[in-house]
């Protein structure tokens, strides 16, 4: 898969979120909205390719002691850019 600049990306590569789909934002519950919108302009490792043409990044946050929230984005190539390639385990 490639990012917005045509760079090849793989699992574990660090990408910057440069756009979040407004339709997705409009559907988020209020308690998740603040966390997901803060992902814009931040960097995350690609953790999955959930479907053809999409890369996934994830976040977690503490709701209260002992209770964690999880969320993330399934992004089209124009919504992210490569920051750095994943470090190989044997490097």
C-alpha cells in the first residue's frame, strides 16, 4: 500500500495522520470524539490493513482508573503520510 506521496508502507511503519474523514467524525459518540480528533497531525504505527486500500492506526486512553477506551482510524492513502519505516527485529 502507498501513502499520499506514493511511498510504500508496511505494518509497523510510522505514519502521520493528515486528514480524518468528516463523515466518520460526524458519527462518533461525544466521549470518543475528543480522542479521535486529537489524532490529526500525530504519528502512529500502522497496526493492520483491514481491507483493500486502507491502513489502520489505533489509540487507547484511560476513561477512569481500571477502565480503558480504544479507538482508531482506517485510513485511505490520502489521509496519511509515511514518517519512518519500521525497525527490523534483527537490526
